[in-house]
């Protein structure tokens, strides 16, 4: 499976699970959605790095990956998680 295919599937499934969170009414269902969301998010970062390595020159790739991880940390700091 190519990174492009898995990335598309992960993003689509992530969107579906995120949408399903709005329709749950029980704590157990919400916990299941959050677990699935975390499992899907764990594959998004490696696929993003692989996709960046396909389109960005090697000289610029290190800076972009460092910025990518810094923005992930910054988003986590402001989201309250």
C-alpha cells in the first residue's frame, strides 16, 4: 500500500469518526470514538512525513519536518490537552 492511498483512507476515516462523535449519547460510545480517533491520528503523522519527502527537496525537508512537529506541539499547548 502506498503512502498516498493510506493517507487518503486515514483522513477519510478520521473525518467519519470525528463526525460520529457529534451523534453519540453514551459515555462508552464517546470513549470508543476517541480511541478510534487516536488510533487513526497515530498514522497521519508518519504518512505526512512520507508525503513531504516525496515533494520537498532533501535540503529543505529537515526544516519542514522540524516546523511540522513544532506546530503539532504548539497546537497541543493551546488546545488544552
